[in-house]
C-alpha cells in the first residue's frame, strides 16, 4: 500500500471503531432512534470514505500494473472493478 493512504485508511478505521462502539452504547441506553440513525448514517459515510481511499490505492498500484501487463491481467483488473461496484452481472 502507498504509505500515505495506508496511514489515512488506518486512521479512518480507528474512527469507525469508535463510532460503532458509540452506536452500541446508544442502543444499550435505548437512546432516541433518530439519534442512533444519524450516527449510523455517519458510519456509512465514514465507510464510503474508507472505500474511496482503498480504491485509490488499488487504482494507483495494482490496476496500473495490471493494465501495463495487458491481456488477461488487464481483463482481471476490469472484472475486479466491475465487481467492486456491483456491475458484474455474471
């Protein structure tokens, strides 16, 4: 992994861990449903942010190499990306 992306991704996972623990506490304490939903949606946004980082890393490293190799490697890269975005309908 690219060092900067790795550092940022690990930081985001730490934030996500804290957010999830907070939601569990909210549920345990039977807090207002809409407040829990608001926090759950924040976790979803954090996960999307993490996914963007991981995708950036994949594109800058693996996909670049696979496209340069061409042939089956290139096709595998395309298939992986389609699958990652649920576009693979096989």
